[in-house]
């Protein structure tokens, strides 16, 4: 029921995912509305519907939204808890979906905090940035866990055998950054150097600066949710600003306009690459069940992509992978120990 | 002596600034080298040279660099302290110039920390983002001061009568952000609401998100130096990524290439707008003297621009403006008071 074009675009995307890719889906929301939309596509018998009378409003605060036990997101979480579903896909408000699913699915054992991961359009494979906004105030130990969550994502969704991990900070030399980044980099170095049998490998490559986010130098970039959200939105805003400015420049005169006619297919490829529909959405990692949050403006194609991403993550057993990584990962240092070192 | 093309590009830019704009300059560095370069342009008698035998290395750490009392930056700071110069322009490493000038010029009375301000290419006037990296770990009170520093900059350099100020955070609703941003927003609201006679006006417009940095909705965006540096570099990286990608797409086929011939002048305007040389550089505000840090890769044109910006800031008496604003600004709350409120 979430998203600017819901429920029509969601239902249509789901039908495509089932018919074209053989996915197994359940639709959760107001049953009569959904069934009518399915019937329009002749798909009423292809996808089961589970009723949820309530919905999260797009602008609803996180606190209000998780109080709604009958929202479509809450009911979908219940399906996961019961073992009737493996992944949740929603195009609802990120704050609401994160809050609801965090409370209802709870963190996996050993996970300090779930993190929101997004795929940046680097090549040949996307770079995973996390946390993109679930935890505005993070602790250094959380960033080490985010590295494992991101590595599991890169392996599962993009088949990267040994994901390279970097930390987002403000200088290329070691020791640069704010207190949080400096301490987290220290812990990440220690984790990467840990060769205890059974400890999950972490290929930590050190500092990544803002201008390297799209350079594809690493597969996973970890940061706190405040910095990650600002960086992600700065990148998105700058890319669309550059495109708008170029579009304006290219159509500013009759001659320039004639030029764009000659470039049509090149420009189409390009806009496709930057289309948020192409990547399927942000993924909330570290809960007892995976949550894919599609862009609020998702078309049916965006929903279809989000379902495919969800299917890849579930098929790759990402929850189990995270469990294996974090059960064997060195225990995070205690709160007291951290305080005495990082706040000095 | 600082910058990728120093000292030749610096000397040439200085000569342009003097000849074409009537600026009064002193060049500081290795006198023989500089005098020879001036002679090449027939300008040996137009610009005085002050000798400094030492230079800051581009990759030198902040700590090492401020220990060099005979570096060109240190000697230029001495000229300012003696009243023989008003502004310092350097294309040296940002870390080194910030460290050296902070120690040698010291903060103005009442200024907690100097901040690095950059101009983002919005229209009709640039948006000032600060702090762009001088203070990786900031306190909420500092962000209130940054608002005043940025407002003085927007007034002095761009003639904005009542600069609108926003805070960089991760949601549009009040109360969004990490602890630092939430507390700083609270203090900024209180400052804006303060109508005490003589108190400097602050037009605080609330939250600004990453994608709004280039939207021109406010004239000044305040944030801590870590977030500001990540955001600035993310924007720079994303814009150049978008340009490269578009360039690649536009030259990928013979037809598309033919198209770009038709668009030449439109594309030239555009690349000009994003050229870092156009904006003159970052400005370190809040010291007893202003420091303009030109891009390390500055051409002579970039240096000329940096000198013009420096001249505008000195001519507008920005140091006095900051003094007036911060002398009458409500006293920052005490450390103890802040601690008990913001760390809870």
C-alpha cells in the first residue's frame, strides 16, 4: 500500500515479477482493492492476498507508524515471523518502514543495530553504502558490523567473492576523520588483521572520501547513518542537478537541440543507469528477515526490480550469512572500554 | 609557493589581478624564484616580494606544517599580524594552510573555532557551505557561530542583505538528525527568535537535506566539518562523474559526436560554471585576518579569482563584521550546561 503510485504500480510490478521471473509473492494490504487490481490483469488466481486494513502514511513519523499493528508493513512482518515469507518489499516511507520492521522483526542475535544499505551506480558492480540513515548516532563497533552486513550483501546480491570494504571519512591518510570514524577505522583494521580460525574475513581498504563514492574502488563503504544519508542525498542531488543543467544547456538553442536528436540512444542508456528504479531500492540488513524499501516514486518496473533484489537476497540466505559472520566475529568491545578510548 | 602549478601560475595570476583589477598585492616566498618569474612578465617593479625560504609540502600533515615558522604561509600571516596585509591567498594544501594560519592568526575574540567556507554553484548567488573541514568534531554552539560567519560572508562577497541560513541534516521535519544537528537547530531557532536590541539578526530557515545543497533555497548551510567535507566532496565527485558519463555517452558513436559539435558553446558555458577556478576557493573565517585557499590545481585564472575574492572580503571588512556579529551575539552556553543537555 506504500508509494506514490500504490497500490496500482505495486500490484502491476508484482504481476510482472511472478509472470516473467517466476517469483513467489504474497500481496499484503486492503484485500478488496488489491484483488480488483489483480483481476484487471487477469491475475487474481496467481498471487495470494493477505488483508491488512491499515496503512502507513507517507509522511508519518517513525514513532506513530510502528504503533499500527494492522498496517500492511506490520502484517507483512508477521508473515516473516511465522515463516510464511522470507523478505518484505515496500515502497512506503523509509522512516515508517524502518521503524515498523525494526520493532516487529527485531535484530538478529549479535547485531547491535540494523543498517540501511543502498547500491551506488558504480561499474562493473554497484558499491554498497551503509548505513544510509537508520542510525543517526552510531558507535564505532556498529560500523564494524555494518562492514559485515555490507559484505554479505555484496556477496549475495552481486556475487563479489571477497568484498573490499572502505570507511567514509575526510582524508586519505590513516588517522583522518572525526572521533567516530577514527575509532571505527582502528577497529576495522584490527578485524581485518584477525586471522583466528573461523573468523569471517574482512578485506578492509581504509579511507574513502566523498569524491570516491562513485569511483568503484571498494565494494562496501561504511559510515554512520547521518553521514551516509547526507552523502547519499548529496550524490543524488548533484547528479540530477548536473543532468538538469546539461539538459538545459543542450536545449538552449536550435542548433544544440538538433544535436540531442543525434544522441538519443546514448542519453537513454545513461538515464537508465541513473534511474532509481534500476537498483530495486534500499535494503535493511541485520533483522530476522530482510526488508527491501523501494523508492517512493517507484513505477511498476521499480517494484519488479525490488522483488528481484528481494528474491536474490532471500535465495542467497543473507540472514544466515549475516548470522555466520557475526556469530564468529570478535565480540564488540564493551561500552566502558569504548568510552574510555574514543571520548578522550 | 603552494599549489600544483606554483609558483609560475601564482605569479601570473597575481600579475593579472594587479594589472586588470588594480589590486594591491605582496608575493611571499623564495624571492629569487619569484622575482625571476615577475621579470619574465615585465612586472618586477609592480609587485613587492617578501622572502620566505621555507614552503609547506602539499602532503604535509597539519602538525608538521605549523611548526615551520619560515614557510611562505607563516610569513604571510606575520604580514597580516603586523598590519601590512589584510588577507592571505594560498593554493597550498588545505590542511597545512588551515593549521598554520589558525595558530599564527588566532581566532577573533569570541570565536570558538574558525571554519572553512566554500561557495556552491547555485544561482543567482552561490550558497555558502561551512564548515567544510576545519573542525571534524564540532559542538552545537560552534554551528551557531558558523551561521554568523557564513552570513557575514554572503553579505560581504555576494551582497545578500539578509542571508537565509539552513542546517544540513537528514530529514525535513524539525527534530530530525543526529544529536549534534538536533541541538544546533534548537540553538539556531533560539538565536533567530532573539529580538534583543543590537543582537545580530539571523534568518534561520531550518533543515536542509543533501539533495537541496544545490537548490539555492538558502544562502548559508551550516554543519560540522566532517559532514560538510563529506557532503562537499560527494557533490564534487557526483558532478564530475555525471559529466564524465555524459561525455562518454555523447561521444560513444559518430552520430552522437556530431551532435556535440552543435552544442559546443552551451557545453562551454556549463563547464565554466562548474570550474573550481571560477569561485576563487575556500575561505577560512573567524581568524584575525581572512584566509582564501585556492584549489591546489588552480591555473593563473583561479589565482586571479582567489585574489579578487580576497579583495572583496577585505574591502567589505569581513573581520569587523564578524566581530560585530559575535560580540553582540548571545554568549554561547557554558560547557557544563551543554554537556548536561546534549549528551543525554
